[in-house]
């Protein structure tokens, strides 16, 4: 395991991409929680109203993913990042100091032009290493994401308790703009070395969406959506359980323990010698999430959350890895955009579904509900992507092929 990590970490391009990813994502995670605090404490609105602002930005980001990714494939990083930097700078220099409805509109506009940082960083990481080391490199990126998720919100909440939320929100979003500028200057390579045809000067054949937007790709994206569906519901379930235990002060460390389990699981998975199907991992994630319904207090819930977290990062890593293998590199930006949109949709759906179950049957059913959905998708996806299913699809294509020479 250590040998695999040493092998990829000696690659300068990979190290730069990991550092860039950590710096670019930190303001994203910090900004989300500070927006909620700003709406509630500074604008004196309800948590529901704060959720609407987050929902508007989330929908805009989900819409922008494939669109911005396709532009990334066609025009390259710098031409795509510049408009995002300008729009973000304009929107977030105004949004923290205006009323509720204008804040929502500006957050949605900024989300529509958001820097496709997840797509950029993952493409840079995939391009930096040989295919045999791809899973290990993506696992390192998952660890960097977990660190950003653990540090960013905590830093944002601390700052919001010391200074006014409008200026904290402004500072965080301007750090996001600065990270975008840093990304523009770094301009990491997003594709592997050109093949022999490109080296000889021949123009590469254009890649159409129909060549890769096929069932194999869609099924993996559905698996990614189911993964974040489980994670979004688990997040809400943990908060609801600890409120029921009258242990709200334990929310932070229980969530951190869950995140630490994910970080550790990502490191272990990245060091394995063989890849594991995303749907096997999704099934395991569902199976270890369901027992969280039996937590009897903060400690037992934290331990169960740590075990469930062990399969979070590996499942997401596996979906990214599988997408990168079924999509040509020339279309990887748009493909990663679709993948990100599916994950965003899954997270957006998981929370309300779990919340509905919690409201009607108690906090324990929130974990069970999302686990059942995850297990069903894992079974269906596993069957659809099995070797036997691939063989059937290959045989179905053969009669339609025209023999050479006719």
C-alpha cells in the first residue's frame, strides 16, 4: 500500500493538483455553512429560508456541471475559468450586503457560473499518473476532499462567531475567487499525453456525446447519485438522532468521526492492488449505514458512523474511476460535469427523503430509508454492469456490424 502511494506522490503534477484541490474546495465547503448562518443570524430568517438559498445555488451548480464541463473540453481551462472568476467576484462582492431575495438570486447566478473545480482537479489527477495508478491518485483526492470538508466548515463557523457574518461571507468567497486565479495561473494539464496520430500532426477525430453517453456511463452516474443520496440522508439522520438524545453539542465530533472513517477508508482503498466495482462498494455502504438506526447514544452512534464512513470515499472514488474508463479523454470534462450533477442531485434528494422518514417514523428510519434505496440501486447496477450483461450487449451489437470490405 505504501509503495503505491510513494509511487504516485513523487509525481510533481499530482502533488500540485492535490494542493490546488484542497485550496479551491476549502472556500466552497466553508461558504455553504456561513451562508446558512448569515441568513439566520444576520437576515433574521428561518432555517427553511436558508435552505432555499442553498437549494437555489445547488440547482444552479447541478445545471452548470455538464455545460461548463463541455466548454472545458472545447476551450481549455483558462478560457472557462476567467468568466467564472469575474462572475464570482461581482456576485459575492455584493451578495453579503443585500437582502434575502437578492442574495438568493446572486447565489444562484454565481452557482451557474461556478468554477468547475471538482472536474478540473479530477481530470488533472487522472492525467498526471499512469492508468494503473489512477485509483490510488483519485483516492488521494478523496482524502483531500474530506480534509477540506472537515476543516472548511469548522473554520467558517468559528469566524462567524467572532466577526459579522456578512464580512465573513465576503472574505470566504473572495478566497474562492483568489483560488480561481491561482488555478488559472497553475493551468494544470487535463489530458494524458497525445497519441501517435496527434503527435504526427493529424487532427484527432471529434468526440460526440452519443459516443460515450451510453448505458454504461449513465448507470455509473446513477450509482454516484445513490451514494450521495445515502450520505445526504445520513447527515440529516445524525443531526436528528443527537437532537433526540439531547446531545446537540456532540454533533460536531460525531460528524468528524464519520468523516475520519471516510478518509481512512479512502486511503485503504487507494492502496489495494485491485479495483472493486462501485456497486459492490455501494451495497456495502448501504449495509453498514442501516445499523446506525440502532445507535443508543452519541458514543455508539459515533462508532457506527465511523464504520459507515469507511465506505464513503471508496464508493465515490470507484465511480470516478469507472467514469474515467468508459469516457474518452477528449470528453472527460463534460462527463465529469454530468457525474458531479448526478452526485449533487443525489445529495439534494437524500436529505428530504430521510427528513420525511424521520418526521413520520423517528430518526432511526432516516438511516434505514436511505440504506434501502442505496441497496436497491447497488443490486440493479451490479446486475447491469456484470460481465454477463456486458457480454449480452456485445453479442447484440455484432449482427449490426458491417463486415470489412463490403
